[in-house]
C-alpha cells in the first residue's frame, strides 16, 4: 500500500472518525483506523463495534493494499504537520512509513485481517432529510438523554417515522423533550427505533455542513446515515420505549407566559444557593407574581420575584433548576410559556407560537 495525500484531506476524516475509537480497548486493533487503498480512493474506517464511521477520500499515486494504523498517533502527526503539506504513506511489512517534506515517521501497525467486521442486517426502510433540519432536531432533544441509567432504553434517543412525519424523543425519567417535523416526501411506513447515546452525540458532531442532504436507512437492528463522503452506522437499542403520550391527556392550569431572559437570569441567580446535589428551587405562583426561592443545608436562602399575568389558581411547585434552565435555554422565542398539570405531576415548557418542540420537566419534592 502506498499513496500521496494532502494534509487537510487526511486530517478532516481522521478527526471525524477518531471520536468513535475508544482510548481503552479490549481488542488492540480497535484503537487503530483501518486504511484500504483501491483505485484512486482511500477508505478509512473506525469502530468500537457499536458505532462505525467510514470516510472515502480521493488520493493520487496509489498502490492498492490495506493495514490498520494507530488512530490517535496518526491524527496527532497530521495535526502537527504544516498546513497544505503533502503526506506520503507507504506500508513496509508491519509498519507504515510517513514522509512529509523533511519529517519522517514510522508507525507499528496491525494487519487488516485482524480488523473486526461490523455486523449489519439488511436495511429495509429509508428516508432523506436536510442535515440542518436533522441537526436542529437533535439539538432540541439531545440534552434530555439519560447517561448510564439502568433503564438502558433511556440512554438514547427515539426516532419515530410515521409516513411523512418525524418525531424525536429523549428522556432521563425526570424530563422529556419532543421534536416533531415533516419530511419532504411520504415514506409509506411507520417505524420507531432507539439510537444509542454515544451514536447520537457522534452524529450531532458530524453534521457540520448544514446544506448536505442525508440519506437515512435503518432496520430493526441498525441505522446507516450517509453524510456526503461519510457513512455513519450504529447498532440500535433493542428495547421498547415507554408510552409518554399519557402526559398530554390530563387537565392543566392556565399557561404562564414569562420573558425568557428574566426567567433564565432569575433561575441562575437563585440556583447559586440551591442544594448542590438536588438543585431544587420552589415556584410560588399567584395572579401577579412568581416567587422563585431556595435554601440549602447550610441555611443559606435566596428569593426573587418576577411579575406575571396569570389568571389561574395559586400554586406552589418545586423543580430542579438545571433541568428548567436547559429547557428554557433551548427555546428560540423571547417568551417562555410554562403550563403546569393540574395534579402538579409535570410542567410543559414551550413557546407562545406553535413550534416543533416541547420540553416537559417533572417536579421535585423538597
């Protein structure tokens, strides 16, 4: 194997791939990137056996072959070489020689035959979507995913396709985010899958060109997304997601409209003295004002009022301040609308105008 490539053409795909390659591996070969040269193309593959990213790059002066190279070492070398430099890579037995101008490197490698094959089932469903639209959908839901929850189906994101409608849902059991949008074309099918947390975070990172058209294919076990000359594949979470529809089927108090910035600033200030572990703040809501207060085990206290116009019953409810801040920060409008369930079991946070997303935060007992 031998080829010449410009530094930038190798650096970008390496940076995209290296995110899925874990630093500590049970199999040494998984710390490497698989390089395959055929015709005038270089195919780079990185995987942790749950997620795989493949990048295809044009090269010149190529001699076919394949080998696996230590991913992070190769990335560091490429990053530290001068801009615009040409790099020549040549395989010599179990080593790869890398030459660029006056710099020479020799990396110990592992044979391509040792690289595990990523198991995929046949993809029977497909749709296309603009990368900018899909990235926005991820942005509005991603922060609600659980992290290392024993209910492993919460450590991921639900993608629901119903003909020409797309819905993304994420929840950690204490809060929930929903994003709904229409697809350009009718798909003619209905399906619900759960993408794993790490896969969702990697996918969000890869969507840097918002004009690209994505091709999404999936089966009951895998999802494959083509992003330009990148192919992202992930194993899906094999579980049934709980039915969250019941949260909408209940009575609510009157909605409360609050200037987003005022709510954000007040929450941030009051939360300074909240219990560090639970971050609990209490909302006392009356017709003219909303009082937000907190205290902690050190007997510190904070209290602040926001003027509101509210027609409903007076009520008192407590929340995790950080959960509310995350939701409010993700609103695009200047006004946040809080709608509390009449049994005080949940609070909806959205915008005055009809928008694609909603956030739900469960209350706390203080």
